[in-house]
C-alpha cells in the first residue's frame, strides 16, 4: 500500500507541474517569500543604522555638554575675576597703595648722621663767613680794600668753577666725592686761620716786610676761596644728590629733610657770630674734619641706594679746559630744563639790598640805630627764617610744591612793600625801624621760596644732571650777588639808599613774575602735583612733528640742523593683574568651538 501511495503522489506532482495555473501560483508564493526576506533584511539594517545614529547623537551631546560646562566654568572664573577687579577699581589709589606696599622697602632709618655732618660743615662755614671779614678788616683797619677784594675774588671763582664741581658730582662715585670735598673744605680754612693769627700777632708786619705781608694776604684769600668752592661741592653732593637718592619715593619725607637741613644752616648762622676768635677756628676745624670723615662712611653704609651710583667710564680727566667745557655744557642743560624759571627767580633775589646785609646795616647806622637794636632785629629775622623751615612741610602737604612757591614769592613781595614805603618816606634824622620790620617778615617768604626751588630741582631734574644743574644755579646766584656791591659803589651816599631800595624791589618783583609764568605753564600742563608717581607706567611713543613744530625742547639741548624732530606722546596706563591674558584665551576657545 505504501508503495502504491507514493507512486500516486509523484504522478500527481508531475501532472501539477505541467499545469500553468499551479506553476504561476507557486511563483507568486516564491516572490512573496523573497519580498518578506528582503523586508526583514532592510528592517535589520535600519535598526542598526538607527542605533548607530543614536549612539553618535549621544556622544555628540556628551561632547557639547562638556564644552558647555567648560565655558560655564570659564565664565564663572571670568565673572569672579571681574568682580575682584571691579572691587579694586572702586578705589584706584587704595589698590595701587596695596600693590606698592608689597614691593616698597621699609622706611629709611633716621638721618641723624646726615644732620650731624651737615651741622659741622654749616657751623664751620657760617662762622668763617662772619669771622673772615673781621680778620681782614683787622689786618688793615684804615681801608675796605681787603674785604672788597675777597668778596670779588670769591664771587668770580665760584661763578666760574662751580659748574665743573657739579659735573664732578654727577660723574664720580658719591662717598669719595663727599669725603674729599669735606677735607678740602676744612683744611684750607684751618691753614688760612693760622696765617691770620701770624699777621694779627705781629709776626708778619707790613712795616718790616711789605712783600711778605701782601703775599700772606693773597694766600689767605686764595685758601679761603678754595675752601668755599670745596664747601659748595660738598653741599651739591650731600644736600642735593644724597638726600634725593634716599627720599626718592617719598616727596613729603624729602620736604622734611630739606627743611631740617635748612633749619640747621640758619641756626648756625644765628649762633656763629657769638664765637669770633680765630684761634677757635683753627682748632675746631681739625677736630671737625677728623670726626666728620668718620661719620660719613657710617651714614653711607646705612643706605645701600647711595652705592648704586657708579663713576662714569666716559668721564674725562679734570683739567683747566674741562672746567670751561663743563661751564658751557652746564649752561646749555640749565637753560633747557623746566626748572630754569624758578632758578632764575631765586637768583634774582640775591641782587637785593633789602636783606639786612652790610649796605642796609650801614644805612641803619647812618639813621642813628644802635648796634644792640640791630643785633636783636637780625636775631628776630633769623628766627623768622627758622620758622619757615617748620612751615614748609605743612605747606607742601596742603598746597603742593608748585603752589607753595607761588604763595611764598608773592608773600615776600607783599612784605617788602612796607619796607619800600618806609624807606621812601623816611626822614634821615629819625631812627625808625619800620623798614627793618618789613625785611624781617620777608625772611619767611624768602626761605620758603628757597626750599621750594631746592625741592623742585631734586624732583624735576634727572639724577645724571642734578649736580651740573645745581652748580650752574649757584653760579647764577653768585653773579647776581655782585649787583648790590657794584650798585653801592655807584650810589655810595646814604641819602641815595631809596634808589637802591626801589631797584631791589624791582628785582624781587621780577623774580615773582618769572615764577608766576612758570606756574602758569605748569598749571596748563596739569603738572601742579609734580612728576608722575612711580606706580604710573609712562609709555612714550614718537611721531614726526608737523611742519613748523619745533618739537619738545624741554628735555634736551635742541636738535641740530637737518635732524628729524619728533613730538613725544605720553600715555598713562595702570597695570592690575596678569590674569587678563586668560580672558583672551577663553575668547579664542569660544570662537573655535563655534566653528
């Protein structure tokens, strides 16, 4: 049965294969099966691609989230930095003070060694100035020729040589310059005092040896002049250069130091006439020179900043011609500096006879004023000058340096108006001291202005030129100091003193006008508070000056012919923090992320 059934199925299938309808139905079923298989494959491929796309989208999202978190972190850091910066910018001066407090050195030790050294030198100089005239007049009582020759020789020598001394201070190391100038101040005074003693004791007399007598007089004048020149060199070195180097970052401390030095000088001027013996002059100069040369090195070692100045390798050796070269160079520098006008104003004040000098004292004697009265009035005038040294630091703190000079010089003019009126309307037979009262009051304005100009030179003149500029200033002052004696010779009658007084008032008024012109220039340039403070960074860029513009000649000697002149442009920048560079890096990263 089984075999027959199988044969029937095979025969059926064979018959079916030849049937067209059956064959078509089978083909359709096959095509459906193939279509289903293709759909299944496409479904599987689509699911794989979608899962890959999801994974890619997930990874991209994670990347974007990380970048966003990084930007948020940087923005948080930047906002925190800006808050800190805004907090500091709220008070710029406080921030700058805090920054400077980290780097500013400790306050310098007391300057008592400097004051002691200056007191010894000032005492020697002031006592000798008072005593030398008495010594010379005692050698030849019947003539004024010796004091006149001494004054003339001293003025001309200082006027000629002092610029070279200033150049010496600029180009040589500090301690050797101060030490040698000190020795050359003390020793000539001591030797000249010894020769004065020989003349006064009668060991050298004109009657016995006229040639030896006049040779001794010439030697005394020469030694005294050399000592005075060396004193000016020491004064330029210690009082001008050293003090500026020590008080460089503190103008108020500089004002107090200058006032103290001037106070010592005026006190010595007040007390020195009490000691008039030439024997004391001879003995105390040796003692002071020995003590003084030991004080200076200790003071020098207390301030390391003084050792930073080195001798110039290009400094030429000192010779006779170099003196005149230094004089020419110093005058060129002096006339092209901003302190030229205040310096000229101070020099003009040396051409007045209204100063309780010898001419005014002689006039007061002519009017019948006693020697005791004059001595008391001169002492009161010295007290007014000393008072000015206490007042100057307060004026400097309240009004500033430039305004203090303006108030001082015009206060001096106002005080001398009373003196001028009293002299013009005075009667020769009356011993009236009204004119002296105006001179006494004017001493305060005089020394206030002197302190102002001194500090202007220290703050507004470069260290490398400070000695040369101050040397020229002293020379200019000595030049104008020759005017009163020459005028006194021309108008020698006491009845002509009113002419001298009017001329002197004219010189003082001219000094006030010159300084006022300086004040106007400084005010228009917004420099009433002086040079920019050390925490301000000054960036100077050069650009060609327009046609017809001579450029800025204030800081140099002027350009040569054919040179390209340039105009300086100055900008003030304040530096706070170096982290500002990170902001630029963050901005670059953000731009790159957007790309």
